C-alpha cells in the first residue's frame, strides 16, 4: 500500500493542482468577461445600429475604482447610479463615472471640455485631471462639424495630443502606434479647413469614424456599455464644481 501511494501520490498531487488552477482560471474568466472589450469587438460593433449612442466626449482613466475617480475629480452631489439610468439622459449637466472596464474607468458628460470652444481650457482641464488621477486619456468626435481630438496625459505630462477644430489647434508628441494602425491623419499647424476641399473633409470624417477604434487600442471603447449586463452595473454620477463654459 505504501509503495502504491509513493508511486501514485505525485501524479495525484499534480492532477489536483492542475484541476485547482483550471477551476480558478474558469472563475476568473467568468468574472472579467464583461469587463473586457477586444479590438476586434470594437471594430465589429462601432458602426452597428444600436440603441446605445457613444458619447461625443469622454475620458478614460487608468483605475478600477470609480468612486475614487469621481472624488479625485472633485465631483459634487455624488450618488451611485446604474449605467442604463445614467446613459438614458446623456444631455444633463452632470458627469457619469462608469464601473471599471478592463482596468479603465470611463467618464462621460457634457461638462467635459470641448476643444472647439477653448483649446487652452481643454488643456488646463486635462493637465489638472492627470495630476489628480495619473493616466488620463481624452477623446472627442463631433460628426456634424468634423471636430475631433485625442490626448494621452500622465501626471500632467502630455504624451500625445491632437485636436482639429476647423484647423489644427493642438499637435503635441509623437504619433502613437495606435494612430498608425488606424490610419489617423494629422494636419500640421495652420492647415485651416477648406470647405471646398473634398479630400480634406474626407480625411476629417475618417478620423471621427475611427476614433472609437483608436480608443479601443489605447484603453476602451464606450461601446462596451451597450452590453445589457454591463448596463446594469453601478457607477457614479456627479457635477464638476464649475460648468465647462466657466473654465476659461
């Protein structure tokens, strides 16, 4: 009996450890399945008709704690709120701080700065937020005007930023691999918009369309909130101390 145990014991132990790791892996996979969105899913879903509409402007913050993000941003009148409820009325003067998605928290709402209104105010806001939150990414796309922007800041340092608001308003840092993969085209400074330039507006429109794909490469595409289960998860709603029009 002892001999049999000594022979079979190591094999039983190895199989037991393997089964344990398999069970833990399955459990972990189920836990994070709804918190992750792949590049392929973003490409597949970004143009599919849906009741969900992406925000015009959003932030992606490197964090897994939405309440901490909301409080670090200085949001007032905070209260917990499910994604579906917050996104049902996106035009209110408040910000929604999402539950974590693959290590990122998304902030959406009309109080976020618009680069077309004041690019300097936009920069100051992002620099301040990155100082408070660490790694912050900014995305803006206005299909009607063609205005678009993307930026990545870490602790006030601008890693990469580009904004086009009828002309190039901000172009800082070296273009990233994500921009190259999505064929984003950046105009030089003083390259003003020309309404008669069909080619230029084709490029502008393509940049707006590809913005969610760039977001999915850099961090996360808000299309993830179209998932019915994700829409039931809880985030936080609050207001900035001042309206974005007063940030100048």
